[in-house]
């Protein structure tokens, strides 16, 4: 019996502008109409390739429980994109489950009401907004193409529609310390627009980054992260993954699949998919609709599963390490330092404070030869 694939990620590679910090695969089209046509041709060829890949791994499409369109700036795909995708899904008989979580990424200043209406007509019921900051200086230093006016126009629209949406925020931004950035004030203002979810990322760049010399130090970033975590939890949000906070019931179902090491299919330039049962990860090439394949052995898969469990509310199940020398003492040490909490059944959950030290916690497990 074939394994049912019920989650799909699609990558749309175009942006209005290339921000100076972003390392996702993307490009600014010189001729939009021509390059969108070429992208559609890529996607058609990729779907043929993907069908073969699925058969090789004994997989078939089940009704999709999650569908996520990321990028790039997918809101630029517009009505042409929603029509193309609707036809593509129909051609391959890919259905959406009645409770499918269908997410579209949207950037301020890069959407129209007509476009979003067309996406909602084919099932989009959740949005991820690339806000990053409600501070005009921070937006400028991040080289974002949108303005604060675009941000508030976008938030007003989504709040008025009462839709389910998430907001991206970034910490550790250039000049944060010099300008005394008040991220809690920004979040207070954001909450007036009733988002159900926040994704809060620490800016990670290479040393040739334009504003590298003006990034805040680790102490500032850790303080900022804990302030945000404590504040959002005080407002009823669950800190259910290192970078993610949700009101109860509004966790990202799609991303939870990654954190639980479950199967997620992917199509699009640079997109990465995973077939859990066959332990196969694949990544799409950007110039041609072909994939590079990585086979995970059982040890690598187990390590990845443990790391993913530690970085989310999945937590560590007691049977993973039961009876192993040093484990109980290590958990007690972590608990005393407030890095973890343990429920009565022995399930271990990393706290907001512990999330900041994940690599160190993994090293502890390695040093005791528990991994």
C-alpha cells in the first residue's frame, strides 16, 4: 500500500527587490511576463519529475492537509498564479482536505485585493506576513522595499477581514542597541491588529553583511528574545517552537510536520522535500526541474528527529533514553537551570530559556554518549 503524502510546499522565486540579508533562493524578474511563463514551464516539468520520484518511494497523493506557498514573494504571483495552481492540482488529481491549512506568504506593498480574492477562491485560508519590524529605521536597515505605511495598510486589511494570519518579526537587527529598539512596543502595536501567530527570528548573516559592524551583541539578542517570549506568553501565546508563538489552536500545521520529521512534498526551484518512511530528502535545482537526493541512514534520522523534537513542543519522549546511564541526572540538571520542564509522564520540553542553548543541550547529550 502506498504512503499518502498530505503536505505540499511550493516555492515561488520572484521578489520586487532583493533584501540585503535574505539567503532564500529568489530573483527580481527583468521581464515579468516572460519569466513567469518560464517558471510555469519549470513547475510543469517538475511535477512530472516529482510523480516519478513519488512512485520510486512508494508514495501517492492523499487529500492535502497542508499546502504552503513560500518564496520569494508569492503574493506577486497574483491571479495568474492562482489559476495556474488550480489547474495544476486538478491535472494531478491533488485534492485539498476539508480542513486543509492553505498558507500564502504576503509582503506589504506586494499584493492587491483582487489577487488575494483569487487565492482565497482556490482555498487559501491562512497568510504569513513578512512584516519584520514596526520600526521605520529597522525596515530601512533591513533594506526592505516596503514602507511603514504599507505595513499598516496591510495589517488594517487583514484585521478588517478577520482572517487567520501570522506575522514575521526579526530580532538582533542592525543599530538596535544604538537606537534602543523597543520590540515590545512594536509587538504591542501589532497585537491591535489581532494576528493569531508570530514567527520571531534572530537575524543571521555572514561577516560581509553591509551592517555587520552594527549588529547587537549576544547579550542584547538573548535579552530581546526572552523579553519577546515572556511578553507573548503573557498575552496567551504558546511558545511552541524556537521561533514560533501561537494562540491555542493556531499553530502552523504545515511547519509542525517538519518539526515532527513527517513527510512533506516540495516543488519549485531550491525547494526541499522529505519522505519520512523511506528517509529520503530531495532538493530541487534552480536551473532545471531535477532533484538532488540525500538518503538518511537510521542514525542520522534519529539525530534529526531528536533535534527537531527538542526545538518544538513535541519534546523528548522518555522511551528514547530510558535506562541510559546519566540521562536522569542530566535532565535534573537542566530542570534546575530552567532549561526544560518535565511532565508527570517523563516527557521533556525545552523552555524559552533552553531554546537559546539548544546546541549546548545537544552537546550535553553527545558528551554522555546518549546520541
